[in-house]
C-alpha cells in the first residue's frame, strides 16, 4: 500500500498490521518519529491490538516528516509539513473508502509523529475514533494561532509527555490539550515526572483503551 499525497512524501509506502483493512471494524494510523521509519513504530500495534483493528504505518521520506523543530516558524518546515499533512489526509480517505467510519479511525504517533497527528486533528476537526500523542504537541512557534473552528464532538484524545522531555516542552503539551478541549475533545493529558523521551506502560494502557473503544468495545 502506498499513499498518493503531494510533495516530498507523495508515493511513500505504508506498512500494515492487525486486521486486513477491507475487513476491519476500526483502524489506527501510526506516525513514527524523526530519524525512524514505519517498521520502528509498528511494534505499537501489538501493544494496542484489539479484535478487528487494522494498523497503518506510513513512512516519511528521508525518515523525517519535516526538517526543523515543531516549534520553528511554520514556513521553515515547508513544503515537508504540508506534504506530511496531505499524507495523513490521504490515508484517512483511503481507510474511509475501505469502509471504516471516521469515528472508528484513531490517529496517533510518537514524538515528531505525535506532533503531526495532533496538528492534523486540529486542522481538520471532526469526530474521529481518537487521537494518541506520545511525546508531542501541536505544531508552530510560541504564539501560533491554531484553528478554532470545527467540532471534535467528544472525540477521546490522549496526550502523554514528561516534565523533562528534551524535545517537547510540557507547556506545549498542555496548550495542545487545552485547544483540543476547546474544539470539543475529551482530553486525557498525563505529564510524568522524569520520564524523558519515551513511552511508559501507563500511556500504552490509556492509548489501548481508546483503540478498544473505537473498535466498539466497552467505553
């Protein structure tokens, strides 16, 4: 499977795991971090697995979704950022075309992938199955005015980060959580003392609960 898209990430491959997409009841799009690839994030599919859930992990061109920090001026990360956002949109379109409703599609990622996931949901708000952002926040420098129109309609969102993450300021994670709430999401934001730039078991359990609910399990 490949994405269509535009720009640097057009035509990039997508790795699959879990249920076949054409028979899936829900889907999770997993976005990897900077310097990584699709194969590196697919182990999360085992941690988040639920019956009938397909996992899709696209691969960034050159192993990065955009070249500079997610806190850099937006134009510095173009055209890669717009291309990455288009890639996520194309994947969502393909998943919906396969028969999975938007309210059963979870968008998630780690680090740079988490930033991309959060930013895409804020830019294109509607009732998705959920957002999972491990160590990431919405994209843009201090003072960025994010989209404030649209309705996430009770979409669950999990944001997890550390007090000492060297790449992601706690303040930006909390800003992102607050903005998602203003757009109508039900947000679970957890800040862990001293965790660093990684994912812990508590985060995985919270994220899997979102995936299970998207697949129609107990909410």
